[in-house]
C-alpha cells in the first residue's frame, strides 16, 4: 500500500490538471499552449489531457469540481498563478481524504 500523498501525486493530480486544462480550453477559449503555460505543463500534455489519454480518472465529487472551476477561473483571470497550484491541489487532497465515499480516500 502506497502512502496517500504518493497516490494523490500519481493518480489524482493528473486528473486535476486534466480538468483544469479542459476548463481553460473549453470554457475560456484558450489555446492548448496558453493553458499549458498557465498550468506549468507542456502543450503536448494538454493535448493528451484533452484526448483523455492522460489524467482520465473521473473525480465527480461536487466540492472538487467547484474547486477546479475556481482554480480555472483564477488562472484565467491571473489571480492564481501556476506556483499556487501545489497548495490548491493539497486543499483538494484534504477534501478527498475527509470524504469516506471518495474513490481517492479509499486508496
């Protein structure tokens, strides 16, 4: 059994990045390159997220979806920067860890 932080980094963080990338491209009309720059990843990574080749774990918990929408909005408005993402992801990790029905919490 791997530590929960290791699981989150390997399995959940790519899903969070994918959700943010999809929001930035779909909801805000950004190019994949612009979205990648804001998130701090490469354009090919965004392409793979958009095609569900990476980060395809489904996080359906409403608090997580709301947090992702807020992060996407903040990145687009430039009130959140890519350096803020680790702390934001840790907040989401805390949400998932506290929710016993979350698939992430069961790992």
